[in-house]
C-alpha cells in the first residue's frame, strides 16, 4: 500500500510514545511505499531536539533515533511543486502549510495520508486518516 506518512507518525514510532507507538508501528509495517514531503526530516529533527532539550532523550539517543529514520524507506518528495496547492489549502482550511504539504502530496499521489494531527484529520477527512484506520485497526 502507498501512503503519505505525517512526521508525527514517524516521531511517535521513533520516540516510542506509549499512546501511539503500536499504531504507528503497525502502520509503517503495512505501508509498502511510504512518502512524505522532503521537509519531514527537518520536522523530525526538530521534534527530537525538543525531546533532548526536555530531558526525554540523551543527546546520543537523539542522534541515533534520527539515524533510524533513514532506514524507514520514506520517499522524500520535493516541496517546491507542492507549495502552491498547499498554500491554497492552508488559506481555505486554517491549517499550517507545513501540514498541508502532506495533504497536497497525498492528493497528487491519489493515496491516503496517515496522521495523528486532529486539525488535519478534521479539515481533510477525504484524504487524512489515523494510522490504525488506514490499516483497518480502528
């Protein structure tokens, strides 16, 4: 199955976040072609930095978790062609462009987007689904 994977799914998986890790892991195992706008790596690095800063992770653990993300097989897609459509969707929905880039990619690729983001799920129910729902768990 092809799907766009939101950074929060990857972050919950790599940070082993209790409430979400099982759902994120099952989703990643079921998706054979995971994709994301290329900025996902910077977003993930920022999430990991915040975890280190908050004392949730040691700096060495942060670096190793970031390295693990490269092994997930996520196809990074350039953001420049996605920006015009993402901007239009952001203006219409009130959802940040960082998030609507994932939506725009999913729409262009004609596939679902896995996310835990409640605002995205509410604004784009035609494409955004929780990871568990994507794979038929919820």
